């Protein structure tokens, strides 16, 4: 599906035999000019086959043909009958992020690309663990879905559209090749990739928002379908650099075709120009900056986008729990039961500022642990397309239990810091007043996300705790501080 600004839901394309050159051409491996960075091997399966570093032609061809590039052995006896050599998972940054990478100063551009890379890696790690599978038949003729020993594939970073607008995206090409725990190789059960792609896409965007927020201090618009643009980059700038979206929209409108995922795909193919391999990003940066400047987006305005807000990792983790109401609203739309991937997608999409991927997964696993009794279900709720379903009401109850538990734990942690309840009357009065203030603060802090006011109040509480501890040690009131908490 095409979204305004050219942002897509994670697209998965089947790679037919003979299309391996497309990814090598921009990197200069086949003798042409290098206009994009070299491809990089990725995935635990690649490491097992001793594939690391830059992608080269010979080993790339071998992997997509199902051949061990080190020994030359055919890894799967059925490989010759497989028509699909791989799957292209295309992770696309929002247009505002592409603009930051394209027209920002060098340090900003590098940080933006690095944030995108880390978000892609997190999404691929998720797919390795939950989406990748192979099919087997047991001795009793039971159809089994088994986990694989990691992805065999490579990442190819691209930074432009075919119409030469900024477009930060990565082609993560997964070879149609996987081994089970007994080292038996075969084609993948590709259904798992499609089943988990929406969750992987939402996770990518949530981690991207976290990375750019923590690294560059950018703020975000409200996410729509899990994707958001950077605050401070005007809509008209985004549209100015969305030539491909305009071409696709015009194609559909002139033919009276309603927008849909399938229609956008067909229109994209019909209007797709040839890729120009003679022009690099370095050749285009000056033109992009001039275009942006002519519309009022110069260096001064771009600097104002950076450094707006900085949160530490703990604050990002707090926002995961604080977004529970949006998660419940999203899960309420499901019909009776949900999978782990549904919960992960809903939670990732709800996080305006994003969050670390491991923290999101940890909370999701915690919720599933509250909701399920069966130990096998707790270990992962199945693999690939066979992921188990859990009753939605059980998940909703577990989320509320997790939220209440987090609130109680956070409150107890603050109360523990002022020490145990004193015995003497004077110290007890000081302790009790602090106790009531901390409880009021905790109740207020649980009402909404992390705002500037709440962070000020958190600082006030820290001062209150320090002052109370000092007063209790001295044994008298000492001096009082006027706290602007406003409970």
C-alpha cells in the first residue's frame, strides 16, 4: 500500500531466478559505477555459511541457487525444482526521514542512515525468531512447521527513488533457503514471512522513531498505521519530494481507478522509469538542498528539527506501558482471538516516540506469560504461519495486570527510597507527608504519556525524596522546599 509521502507497508516480492544482478548493479560489483554502498551479508544463517562483510558476485549467485559458497555442495535436493530463489523485503523510511538523510549535514545524514540500519536489523531479528520456518513431514505423516537456523541473505541500502528524490530504503533479500535443527536444508515456508510482515514493519518504524529520537532529538507526528513523519518538516516539502507518489496517483486518477494495494502496485510498475546508475546521492545533494531552500527549508529550519526532545532509555520504556489504552483499542478490532504478532504490531504502532525493540518484545512476552498457562505457548506461541492464537479477553486482562503491576512496582520503588516507616512521632510526620506526595505523583503520572510537565514533576519528586531522607537523618524539619507539583 502506498501512503502519502511514499511510505509503504513492508513489501515482500518474490525473487525469480535471474534477477540477482539488480542488487549488484548499483554497488559497482558488476563493473559499472558504484552509486550505492556495497551489500552486506546478514542473518545467522549467513554466518553458518561463513558469509560476512561485503557481498560479492560469486557467493551471491551461489546462495540464491541454493549452493554452499564454500564447498560448492547443493544444500537442498529439491532446490532445482524451486522457482523462487529469494524474497525481497523492502524497508522504507518515512519521506521526512529520507529528507533528513538527504539534505541534512553530514553528521545528521550519517546518524539518520545508522538509525535506519539498526531498525532494519531489529525487524530482521524478529523475523528470524518468529517468522522464518521450514515444512517437514513426521514419521507419522504429520505436517510440521519448524524454526530455521537463521536467515541467509543480504542487505542492500538504497537512498533514492527512480525519479531521483530522496528515498531511504533497504532491500533485505532473504534466500529461499533454510535448515532445521538437524541441519537439513530446504526451501522456506514463505507463508511465515507474509504472516509477520505487518508486525515487522510496525516494529521497524517504532525502533526507527526511538533511534532518531535518542540520537538526534527529533519529535514525531501522531503515527498513522504505525508510521509517522518528523515534526517540523512541512507537508509541502514532503509532497515536493514525492514525485513517484504523484506519478502513481495521476496514473490511477486518469483511469478512474480507486486506490488499493494492488492498484498502487500495478500503477507503480506501469510508471516505473529505468534506474539511472550514473547518478549518485553525492551528485544530487546540492540539487535537493536548493529545492528545499526555495520552499523555505534551509539549514536554519533543518537545525530546528534537531534537538527538540531527548529521553533516556528508561523514559522510552515507560511509554510502552503508558500506551496500553491504544493497544487495547487496536486489539478490540480483532475477532475473538489474537496472535503474538498482533500484539507486537499494535504496541509498536501505538508508540509515538518509539521504543527499543528488546523492550517492546519483553513487554509483549510478559503479557503473553500472564495470559497463557501452557508452557509451550509461553515459549513463543508457535512459529511462522502456525503461531498460536490466544483469546483476546485473556490478552486484555493480561495487559491490565501488566500495567497495574508496573505502576505498583514503580510506586513501591519510590516509596522504598524514603526508607521504612519511622517510629518516633516527629520523623513519622515528615515521612507521611512525603509518602502522600509520592502517591499523588504516581497516580498523576499514570494518566498520560511523557510530557514536559511530567518530567518537571519527576525532577521535583527526586528533590522531595532527597530532602526527606536528609530530614529523617537530621531528625528535624530542617528547611522546607516549595514543590511545584500541583497535586
